[in-house]
């Protein structure tokens, strides 16, 4: 794996928000709105998280899987690539990329255990076939850098030993994967935005430290606003809205 973000394929593939927030024509033809597009990706992020708890993989594997899933949908439609199969397959692929391999049969077992719906009843061959399609969609670029390591370093640099502040910052970073931020911004900016929000909530004045960093605070504050907007608008996802969106895609009978 690339040791330096700035020379990595991840950096080269950062996208503008306008490119990320695009519903593919095939999905539009089925009536999928931008709101529903975001909703489905959010729901599948939660599904990856839940599945990961059962197969016992690290948060980093979850984050990589979500990044793969979100990147796939900047290039492929949900009509072509069923999110209910793409999500667990991305977890399977991420587990290999992050050297925490999970057996496909174990994923299939828990998918069936977690979902009584027939539309989720995939077999091992389905996972393996979709894995190849996802690899092609990703152009075989599997390197993903995350804000976690940077966040730990920044907290230490800022002299923050407050466990509440650390936990809040960490939790905020986890929640950024329910958005497309990982596809748009370098990890250090996401980490800084989460620290910025946490410092305001915990009333920790680290303004001087931020000023000494010589980063564009407008970008940091904009990312912070996106995270806060998410909490205001999407913190809970109603099952009815998700089901309504999926019914438009209408995959397996």
C-alpha cells in the first residue's frame, strides 16, 4: 500500500462534490431522486457496519468498505449494481485489502441471519462475481487513507488529553462515512473538521492551535457544517423511506 497520501491513487481520485452528487441516468429513469440516492447509500453504510460487528472486523475495514461502496456509485448505477449485494461484497474486498480477511461463506451466513427479506438472500458465488465487478469499477485501486491516524496525531499535537473530547472526535469521524466526504476531502481536513466540532461542543479553546496550522479554516468550517447538517437532517433514517427508494429499483422478485 502507498505510504504517502499525496502520492496515492486515493489523492488522485478525489472528486468535486458536484460529481459525487449525481444520480445515474438508469436510476433516474426508475424515479430515484438525489435524496433517495443518498438515503440508500446511508442505509447500506449502516448495513456494512452491522454486518462488520458480526464478522468482527476493525473499524478501518468498515471505513474502507464504505469508501469502496461510495466510490462505485460515482461510476456505476444502482440499477446495474444492486446495493444489497455491493455493500457486503465491499466489506469482503476491504477485509482482504486491509489484511483482515473474512470468509465469503461467513458473510453469506450473517446476511441471511440479519435479513429475512428474500432480496438479501445471496450466495457465495454472488459475492465472488460482484467482487470482480467492483474491482473493475474501482479500476483495481484499493488504497484508501482514513482520518483516524491523523486524528490521533492532531489530538496529541494540540495537547488534548480529554477522553470526552477524544471520543467525540472519533465518533464524529465514524459518522463522516455516512456521507461522501471521504471521496471529496483529504483525511487530515476531515479529522480537523471533527476536532473543530468537538472543541466547540466540549468548550475547548484551541483557536490558537488551529491558527498555527496554516490550513484553510474556511474549508475546515465548511466540512464541519456538512457534518452538522447531516445530524440535523439524516441522523435517523425511516424504514419506510428506505423501502420506498428500494421499491423503485425493483431487483429480484
